[in-house]
């Protein structure tokens, strides 16, 4: 026996039912039925996560509609390089996502125009430049990450150097850390900020209060160590942190400086 709930987007009504799983005339037990349905649902969620639809708009171009098991609402992302993507909760039909896209179409066009104007004078780096940054990142970042992890008691699985245009770094649920080769373009204190940020995600995979308290602790201690080593930028930032009225002053001050840099 298995209890199911079915919600109709057309009638906005929910129905409840009870059934047994039956295969080739054999009726499975309640426990077996439950696990069979779980397997079917897991597979269905995997398919919705990996599948997607393409809308070809005459002005915008290709728009990707992709199901996501983590999405809580329909959202639109406009990227200057990767284009337009619409994230859709797995329980929401593509028809609703298409309607949302049409509703926001003019906003998307306006956003693309602003991005084009903003980056019109930005030149793409040469391939040789990227490869040089990659070489430097692989030689330096893993060692620095290991030093900071040992100092503050963090343990991670592995570290990977990547080149992307969306973030400086990330930490997976499997405790793998990804670092962007663009980090090599930053000063020492900003490099450490990104590494410490990702290390803190090993204990808190969100940006809640506990995460920020831990981050403030390690950032403050690291600033003091850099100042003792003669880092002038660390001293300048520490003075700003001391007078900041932000809830998380160290994070606020250093993030403000980091925002001045663009990923290439």
C-alpha cells in the first residue's frame, strides 16, 4: 500500500489515493511498494533535472528552460556569455515557465542591452594569459588552501582549479573545493578571503548566521597575521573593519573591495 497526493495545476485541487504496486499479476507488500515508488520517483527527478527545452526568440535567441530539483520558484538568469536560462521547479510544467518567460521578455531584452553596453569595451584575455594564470594557480593555490585549512582545523576532500565566469570558488556537499584561476589576479588578502570563505562552507553549506560567525573569526585572525607579516592592504582593511557598523564587518569590508574585480 502506498499513499499518494496528486495536485492539479488546471483545477488547483489535490486528490489523495492509496494503491499497491502490481507487476505481472504479483502484488508487492506495502514496504516493497514504497521502495519501488521511491526508485521510480528518483529516476523521474533525475530525468527532469537533466532534461530541458529550448525556446528560439527572434530577438533574444536561444532560451534554455531547465528543470531543477533545488529550484523553489521559476527564475531567469541573463548571462553576457552563456545567454538566458530559466530554472523551473520539477513540479512546475514547462507551460508555466514559458508563460513566465513571455511576461519577463522585455525585462530580459533590457538587461541584455545593459550588459552589452557595460562590457562593450572589455577585451577578452588572450589564451596565453589564461594558461599562465592556470599554471600559477595550480602551483600556489592548493598549497595555500592546505595551510589555511590546517591552521583553522578544516578538512576537505580535494581541490580543483577551474576557469569560469560565474564565481571565485565553490564548495560541494562532498567537501570538494573548486577555485577560479582568476584568484591569481588578486592581492594576498583577497585571495585568502576567497579560500577561507570556501573552507567555512565545509562546516556550513549556506550563508546563515553560523557560517558568518565562523567566517568573521577566521578572517579577523588572518588579517592580524597578515598585518604582522607587513601587509599594508591588510592593515588598511583592518582599520575599515574596526569602524564598520555592518553586522559582519570583516566580510562586508573585504567583499566590497572584491566586487571591484571582474572575472575574465
